[in-house]
């Protein structure tokens, strides 16, 4: 990439590993998105604007939830429904899953909340700037696939008119009743392989291609003896 070439020219290195050092905070690629109404080719307001008659809801005082249209609620519900299945889009490498640690600023739970940084999805902003942030993708994600997955999942929710659960207001790291982000690339690949949502959104060819890439990455890792294994087991075994 350009960043790596510039750094090399200065005698430096740049990495986009999700977790290059376990003592440091991971590197992310949070994806923000919102919906907008179009009228005669012109943008005329966000899907959080209660003035467009699209089933906008009143704020929920207990959570400070912004007024959201039905379309946006379905859009967010779709992202939640696909989050685990689409993990190989957000986290495509072996190292990706080292980033998802409790208390690390990276999420471990699939849920949404208002300005809640312990969850996979965070509604943030005010008025027309209000949007949803997907906090799952790491810096090692392919940005095109990360955005494609975000949009495809949201549109899936709209097509199927999915219902959005209430905002979660607690600490996602401590929650026992929330779906969890996969902990390995192998688990993520299994979810993708059997995902009807992934097949519907991306088609059989793309689904197979991305699955093959993930399986090959995991297989290559399984055929490698790491330095950690040598240090830990060479004398012990």
C-alpha cells in the first residue's frame, strides 16, 4: 500500500495487524453508516429524522435512544442478524481474533447500544449526524468487503422486515446472555459456510471464494509450528 511504501522510504514500517502486541490496544476499522431519504434525486433527511413519516419512533428516555424510522430499525436489525455469519469479512486473518478481548475497546458481544463502546454496534451522533458504528472490523479487514457486508446486512434486514431488539445498556464484556463474536477464524468460517444470509447477500460464487480463502488461511496456520509452541513445549514435552 501507499502507506507502507512511504514508511519504507523513511526507514520505518507500517502494519495493519489487528493485534500486533497483546500489551497494546488493537487496531480497528470501525464502519459508520446511516440511511437517507431521497426526493427527486436530492437528499432530504436522515433516517433518524422524525419528520419524514417513515414510522419514526419517539426517543426512549431510559436509554437516550434517538428517534429512528422503521427502515433504520430494520437496517440495524439486519446488521445484528448477520454479524456473526459475516465475521470473516470483519476479521479475515488468524491474528484478527486476538483483538476481541474483554475490556480492550474491541467488542466481544453482538448487540447494539447508544454510545456503548462495549458492544459490536454503537448508535452515535445527534440529529442528522446520527448513525450506527459497526465496531467489529479490524484494521486488517478488506475495507471494500467490510463496507459491502455492512450494506448487504442492512438491506437484508429491510427486505425481511426484521425487528430490532431494545438497546442494551449494560457492559457487553460482562453480559452472559448476548451472542458472542467468534474467537477463531475456523469458527468464523464455519458460520459463513452454513449462512443462508451470506449466500443470499453475496451469491454462491462469492460465498465459495471467500470460504475457500478463510479455510486456506486456517489450514496454513494449522500446518505451522509457532515460536510460542517451541518456547513453551521444547523442553517441557
